[in-house]
C-alpha cells in the first residue's frame, strides 16, 4: 500500500488531472490511497466567498461562488464528465454568522469535497478501479475549527475499516478536512493535506508516502527567489521538521511525526517527471544536509513586551505571554529575551490584533509588521555577511551553524 498526495497546483487544470491518472497507472497493481487538495486556488476563492457572506454581501458572494462553479465546470467539460459530477452548485448559507471559524470549515471544505468527486469520477471513466472516501466521516477531530486536532485512535479504526470494506485498488481521499462526532466538518489548517496523507500512511502502515509537487524535490532554497538551487536527495526526519518549521513551503510541519513514528519513508517528487528520484526523507539518511539551506517565512510580526512596572520576572512574563499567544492561536517562529524584554515573532494571522490588544493591557508593547524571517541552515560567516548586507535587520540570532534574520522589507 502506498499513499500519494497531490496538491492544488498539480490538479489545477485538466492536464494536471490527466497527469495524475498517468502517475497512478505507473503503479500497476499496487493498492493506493490518493489524497487530493482543492483544485488550484479554490481554497482562497472560498475564503473570499466566506468573507463576503460574513459582510452580508450576497451579490459579491454569489459572484465569487459562480466563478468557482464555472472553473470546475470547465474542467469537467474538458475531461468529458457530466455536469452532475459536481456535488455542490447552490451557494451555501452561512452556518453561524457569529462563528467565523465554524462557518469557515463548513464552507471551505467544499473545495476538497469537489476536487475528489471529480478526480474519482475521472479515474473511473478511464477504467481505474477507484472509489471515494469521505474524510469528514473518517478523520474524526475535535471542534477546534480551522485547526482541528485529530482523534488518532478513532480515525485509524474508521479509516482502516473503510479502506478494507471498499475493496477497490484506489481510494481517493480529501486532504485537509475531517469532521466532529456531531457530523460538522472541520479543517486542519491551511496546507494541511500533507498532514492528512501522513496520518493515512500511519493508520494503514503504508510502505511509503509520496507528495507530488511542481518542483524537482526538496531544494536548498525557493527557486522563485534564488537562481542556483540544488536538490537535497536525502534528509533525516528531524531535518525535514526543521525546514518546514522555518517556513519551507514544501511540506506541512505536522507531516513528519506520524511517519517517523512508524519509520515510513516520505518522498517528494516532481509530478511533471514521475520517474525522477526526487527527495527521500527517512530514518537512515546518511547524515546532515551538506549544503546551506535558505528558508523564508513571510508575513511576520515582531512583538516585544516589557513589564509596566520594574518587577520583571522572566518566567512569570513568559508564562503570561505564552498563555495569551496560545489562546489566540498565534504561531511563534522565533523567541528572544533580554534583561527586561521578551520578543517573539509570529505569523500575521487574523488573530494577531486581538492578542496585541490583550497583551497591551498587561505589558508595554512594541510591534512591527510586514517582516520576513530568513533562516539559513549550514551558514558560514561569509554567507551571513553577504545576506545581512543592505538589509534592515530587526533581530538576528545565530546558533552554531544556523542563522535567523528578521528582515524588514
Ligand atoms: N486546500 C487547502 C489549502 O489550500 C489544503 C491544502 O492544500 O493542503 O490550504
Ligand atoms: Mg493547497
């Protein structure tokens, strides 16, 4: 049994879906679970529908929604599939206009439910022995909407049973989404489909998990930003965790643990060249990565707190700070403390403003928005010198061979 995961970019047009079918055909008789994201930029478009609905702008919501339907209809037509293949056509109502996160998950999950319905139908039309799984029923989560926590034991039982019972060679599963015991849909956080693939690999004791991407594998830098990138053929699990935590967009940070626990190798391969080796993440990788790796984490806010009086107690302030950060679901990318201040860099999400308001009640507060965090693993003094030149650096940290620069752009 193998697990394949295709992201939105790989299934954004009819050619991509035909290519998915081609890649699957290369596996011959091997059983597969194929995890798929929403097509192209559908998740972003659904977020815009939600924003319009929350703002009571039905006209704008309908316009965005109709674009999504037209986009999928065009794909259906090119693939020779009937319009009924599309599971949703009518603009849904808001689940609860006072609960953004709950409403988000009910609406945005439609992207994956639609993409998987289309891909399953296409594979069947091409003679593949395929079936569709419903992850809103099989991936049981709590009700932390937009960042749901998976009930591993229940989900493992449900999923193994469903795959066994289905009895088809290929099962198509939605990435990114799950459901509560009450039948409400949940999501696992943006880009969460990789995590779904890893969980399914873990539950089914798969031989391997492969993420098909529009890059040759894991590179030492983002090819959109850097000219001469090199492919990293092999990585240890914890190197992969470090890379994704630092902001490498290649795999979701939660992906590695479920695989490492069962020593299941993870391949990252180019979907345009399926027989290429790509990168392999596994327990027996030869050693540390031997080229410098550059990772950008964009859209950061640097928050610095100082006590309002002079009774600075580091532990106590840390506690208060992190309690607030955790409650507002901020994701911390860097921490630094001085004698009387603590600085943290967090992703700029919609929860930041509330957190800042609350922090300002307890602390004196400074913050800067619009920053980027550059992490350089395997750095040298020369590299650090070069990368620091001509940049406005608000904070820098170096530990052994890793440098982290918070840059104002
Ligand atoms: N469709 C979701 C997103 O765009 C999940 C994913 O792609 O992994 O965030
Ligand atoms: Mg995506």
